[in-house]
C-alpha cells in the first residue's frame, strides 16, 4: 500500500481541501478510532488513546493541524498499523483512494524536472521538505579592519 502523504493529511486536517476534505478527515478519524482487528475486543474502549494504534498521532495533528512533523508522525503510525493488520490496511487503502480524489495535488510520488535549451542557472526540484532550504553560500561578515578603515 502507498503511504498516506503528510501533505494529504495536512490538507484534510487544516480544511484546505474544503467541505469534502473535512468529511474525508472525519472518515479517517472514525476509521482509526473504530477499526477492530484480530485480537481486539469489539466491546473494549474504542477511544482510549494509548490503546488504539495511530490514535495518539491523530489526536496530536487535530490539536495542531498545520504541524508538518505531526502529519509525518501520523503517516508513519498509519503505515505501521496497516502493516500489522491486513483488514485495517484494506480499509485505509480504500479511504486513501477516495481522499486522493478530493485533494489530488497531495499524492505521494517522485518529483522530476526536464530542462532543455541553452545554459541554465540554478535549478532546484523538490518534494515534501521538512525544514529549511538554503541556496548559495552563507553571507559571512568580513574579518579584519572595518570597511571604512580600508584605503
């Protein structure tokens, strides 16, 4: 199964994907809270955060829906839960297909650039960046006598 991208989770959690995205987010919340795999009691508590895999990460992203790190952690937790439970994996995959239709620009995959023609300057192609990007050399203040003291 293709992992759920953090970009998709952020788009749904923040409401950037509109009303349909909000409904999709609620479907994910319900899926994570209510799914019962092998060995789990259907009568047991469904919403106890420490007992339901991926629920702590889901709750953390709901508290801070613009936090990319929390979205990445939820993506990893969903993948781990899907890897341990084939039934959950199938349900998550069905949800994921529908969610990608709502927010198509958030799918996982490669980034690529094709450049043709004459001489090119700097070109950067990237996908999901977590942290900063710095291009070029950092500005270093001159050492030695002040610029106004130089001839």
